[in-house]
């Protein structure tokens, strides 16, 4: 807990939680804001979830071959690009939104890589305690994000004022 690496990892996980918690709650609303019908948006969420399944296995395999920090940084860049794609596009068709959701789906398995990274960096002796601390920091950082996203939309009638800073945070965390 006294190491710089622990806190950098904590902040990175916290930023991921900011993104995941706000996206999880507002994804259908974001898609309807971009012009996609609500039923189509719901179906796209399901497709994204199913499409992400193989990536968890691939991320685990790649995490054994490549440096985990680079995998996490790549996932952060993909998430940042996905958020910026939401900001710079106007009305989207379902196919265009599906491409943006692919960027999100490709970045989802990094939580598997985080778990392995904790074991690599700190060993297994205190793995559960350290993982719990990391998740607590992440949870605290992410708990207000869905409220902020909703408030931003209520005030501006746009998610752009939320998506742009979140995209920037993802690129910064990379």
C-alpha cells in the first residue's frame, strides 16, 4: 500500500470503474441520444455482452504472453476512442453504433488482466487483501460517475459534456 505502483494501479482501476459504472447505467440512454431506437439499443447491449465473451479468454491468454501494462494501456486507448466517437458523431445508425460498441467490448476484459497484474506485482501472500483495497478505491472513485452523467444530460440535454472528459481520462490513464 505504501508503493507508488499500488496507487497508480488503484487510480487506473478507479478510472475504469468511472467508465464502467456510468456506461453500464447510461448506455441505452446514450444510444437513444445518438438517434438509435430504444429496442435496438437494448439489443445492441446484448450483442456487445455476447461479443465480449471470447475477449475475456483472449485477454487472459495474451496477458500470459505480453506485458500486462501494455494490454491495459491499449484497452484504455480503445475506451477513450469509443467515448470520443460518441462525441464527434451525430445521428448514428445501428451498424455505426455496433462499431463503437466493439471498441468498448474489446476493452472490457482488462479486469482479468488487472487480477493477474496484482499477483505479478505483489505476489499471492496478500492477494485478496490487496485486491479488496484496489476494488474499494475503484468503487469509491466510480460511485458518483453515473449520477454525474445523468446530471450532465439533464442540464445540457447531451452526454457530450460527460463523454469528452471521460474519453480524456481513459487516454490519460493509458
